[in-house]
């Protein structure tokens, strides 16, 4: 499967979970279950937007974007975070109204069955997307998976809360649970926006990846060269590595470029989907 296929899967799952959660809310009248259904609406919108952004990200480089379009994935993650903010505000507002005017719950048992079914569906899709995010190194898939897992834990909390309300008769708990759900997904939305901002700001590759690159350079330093100005950045599923290679002044252009080609191959091996830029310079300390 390709990255976009997972977003088609997420879209289909969102439509089904919206249906199941809406039925659960309709049967019970629980504002907690309503908040859960509203979050699934965000899931649907986010999945469709992410599908569009991933399609753009996979477009080949062109005259206006010679390094490709991979950063489009960060727009997906950031937009998903903003959508979560909107859903959280709507949830908290609805819960506040219900807190002022509690309503009895109905058909709790059947409603919880539909909610539990939607939760299991989201959990399966989230796990599939997370594994794919690691395989494809996709920030959009990672954001989608984290959002779905937020939905899973939200649903678990809501189902447990509604069950407690049914047992105790404390109707105000339903609204309090919904408010807690809203605050929880606000935190997740902030994490997604922060991740997106880091990507758009050209954050460096992870420290463990940088250490692997430096190990490659140290190994090649045995041939009599030095390395300066090592820089890295990530853009969606792509990684970029820049380094200046100081070679002995007596080397020919052929010698220098043969070594640079070997260095680039070695870095490509440990950092898939990377673009490596090496620049040879004479090492004037050896003159």
C-alpha cells in the first residue's frame, strides 16, 4: 500500500465511526457521546485534507519547486491540529450547556455497544497508520495515527463515564466527562501544531540519525580528508544532508569526486529518501 491508501482507509473508517457514534448519541442522549461523535467529524475532515496534501507532497519537482513538494505534509499535520482546536471548543461549549441543564440518559447499554464498536475500529486503523508512518517516514501518517489514538482514548473515557453515570444517576458527570474530553484533545491539537511548525522551520534530523551520518564521515576521514559545516533538515518524508569536504590540495578533481560519490552512497544507505549535497574544497592547512 502507498501512503495515500492509508488515508483512504482512514476516510472510510471515519465515515463508519461517525455513523456508529451518532447512533450511540441518538440512543442515549449523552453529551459525552455527542462530543465523541463530533471528534470523528474532525477525523473525516482531517483525513480528506491529509489525502490532498500527501498527493501534493508526492508530486515530482518542477520549475517552481526544484526540491519537490514534500513539505506539504506539514500543512496536513498543522491543519489537523487546528481542526482539533475547533472541535474541542464546540465540545466544551455543548458540555457547559448540559452542565447547567442535566438530562437523563436512555438506552445506555445499546448505545455503548455502538460506541465500543467504533472504538475498536479506530484502534485498528490507528495502529496500521502508525506502522506505515514509520515505514514511509510520513509526518502526515504519524499525525493521523496520533489523532486516531486520541479518539480511541477519548472514546474509552466517554464509554466508562457514561457507564458510571448510568450506575450512579449523577447526570452532571456526563457533562464533566465531555469537558475533560475537550481539554484532552486540545492538548493533542497543540502537539500536532508544534510538530508541523518544527517541520516548516527546517528542523534538523534526529540526534541518532545525525550520529550515524557523523560515523560515516569519521570513517572516510581516514582517507586524509576533513569535514566541516555539516547541516541536516527534514521535509516530510525526505531528508537533506549538506557537508563541505576538505581534500588535500594535491588531489585531482576525479579523486575528489570519486570520494564524494562514495560518501553520498553511504549516507543514502543509512538515511533512505535523502538528498545529500557534498561540496569539495581544498584543505589549505595541508598546503
